[in-house]
C-alpha cells in the first residue's frame, strides 16, 4: 500500500465504475495529486487505513459514489454581467449540485470570449473564484475568423455561434458565408463547432425589432406562453439543422455540434446524418426532458428559454432519442439573469413572454431533476453517468481524465442519496438570482458530498459549500 501518498479514501456499498452497469461495493484511494490510484472491489474499514487521519477516510454507507457531473454548457456571465451570475456563485451552485466541471459559454459576459485578449480578461476574472473546475469556449461572430486558431492555442474547448439573434448585442449571429469561413479555419484542428440551431426560413436575421409584439395585438395575448412558443416554431430549428448538416458534410475534419436541441422533429435528419458518418453530436437540456409547455402558467417567465420548451409529446420523443443514443448528452444551459429581466417585479398578467429574457437557471439541480424523471423510466445510474459525465468529458477532450471512475483519472465525485427527496426551496439556491422553474418541486436525489480532484468542495453535513475555492481553470 502506497500509504504515504494517499490523501483520501472513500468507501461505499454503491460505487459506479465502468466495469459494471450497477453500482458495487468498493473502496477508492486518492493520492496527493487528486488522482484515483486504486479501486478495490470491497468495502474497507478505517482499521486498514490507520495511518490516515480520521478525516481522510470517508465511509459513505449506502450513498452512491458516481463521477462528478461535467456540465459543459453554462453561462457564468462574468465579467460584465456579474449581477446575472458570476464565477463564485455559479461554481458554488455547481458544487452544491454534484457538478465538478463546468464549461463557460462565450456569450453574456462582456466582453464575449471572441478574442484571446477577451479570453485573458475572463481568465483573470475567474482566478481564485472557482469552487469546481472551469473551462471556456470561444465564440464565432462576424469578422473574428482570424481569432479562432489563437483561441484554440489558448485553451478554448470549442466554439459557439448563433444563426439567429443571440439576445445580446455584443454577440451577433453569423450567416452561411461566415459559418463556412469559420469551418475553413477550424479544419483539422480537432476542435468542435457548436450551433445555436434556430434560423428563419429566409435566412434573414430575426432582430429585436421584428420579434417585438405587434402593437395592434391584444396585449394580453403576448403575455401568454403560447404566443412566445408560436414565435419560435420547430421550423426554425429544422431550417438551421438542415443547413448545419449540409455544411458539416463538406468539412468532415471538423466536429459539429448542435446545442440544446428542443424539437423532436429534427431527430430523423440528425439520425440520418449520423448514420452517414458526419461527425455530428447533439445535446439537449434538463428542461426539455423534464418540463413541458402545458405546465407553464400565466406569468411564469422563469420557464422561458430559446428554443422553447415544447409540448408533452415532443418531450417523449426527446426521451426516446436520448435512450437510443441519437442525443449524446444532457446539459443545463444554465442561463440566468436578474429577476426584473423576467418581469418578476410585475404582476403575473403583465409579464410579457416575448420580451422576457430567455434562459433557465438550473445548474445546481440538474442531476436530481434528470434522475427524478429517469428513475420513472427505469433508467439506471450508468445512464446518468453516460449522459452527464462520460460523453460530456469526451466532447471537450477530457475523456482521458474525467467522467469515469478509473485508476489514473481525476478524483471528481458526486456522493448522493438517490432514494431521498428534497424540495427546491428558495433559500437552498446557491446561484446568484434565485429564479428557477424548479422552485417548489420535490426532487429525488440528495447531494451529500461533492469532491473535486480529491478536495471536498461540498459537504451537506459540514455546512454545505466549503469556504475556499479549490477549482482549477482547464486551459
Ligand atoms: Zn446557452
């Protein structure tokens, strides 16, 4: 036994390793560098580790030990919109939710991550404020094609662009020609090019102007979710995805990715593209799998996101596509804002769905939200591992060190009680603006501890989120 080098030992009757689809009893030994050095297939007692301090040996009983959640679609908004979210509050929410790695999207911070200089600005803002590991994507906007390779060299994990107005002025959308230019730059670089896949039929940009409520319309109508839903039909996603697949075919050395798929109508063309060998991946979000349009009440602008949450039959189709592997993984797309931008300071009947900020906050609750739904469908912990950690880690080329419990991998874990329930009360929310459609919902899966590279960053029995940030920047 390499006694001197062991920093932490975890033992449980339920550990999920790649060798079994069901959790098994086991013991995990973690070294001083925060790596898993051995995995024993039996529970251990402190007596066999008496060279350790008691605090270095954790018998978590029946609680499940799984790889920490790797949520690779998160908007932390710092610098520039830190009143919406920030590295500190966002990563504390992550830690409280069993998330051990997040990847920050290039937009909603000011400046956006579209140049190396802007990335450096973001890195400076993040230093010393991260409770979990944090990486960054770059953005593709009109005119920054020459910044893409330098951004890859500076450590971005991929690129995101919009084919429709993004919601913020400093991150304009791109047209087909600009998309092609970006693909040319990214050829052979083993990066991933990600699309917000909504686009108007005519390929003309939807601007704030023509998204605005027609003044002649009954004002009440614009305050209903259905009015908003009709303004972002599935056809916008289908248009965008058809274009993306067409171009992706021409650039087979670039990995193409569709973020936050909402419409199930696109599943057939995605399936076909994948079967033709186009290097295409697809994600969906907790809210598309676990919420539906039918449950959105008057004034519940906290349910608004783009593309929108669609109807119940659509939700069922998304689940099928997730289970058959057409959808590769699930992310939060945590995209917070201040309460006034959701008009939550107004009466319910006065909250305009068309003008409210489109984004859902859920970073802290992804695992319980998905599990609450998945367990009803007979899914196992290995499904959660695949959708939340393994496939997301692979996507950002961290599959050789994160997303699975294997010797040599980072000791990133969520330790949780899947049979226990809790209520999403406002005062347990760690993210900055405590606005979420999951408020008051009862969820299965209580997070007990979150461990990042062998450091306990969240411990429900010990005050929750620890006092010092232990996260690293993945650059
Ligand atoms: Zn997003």
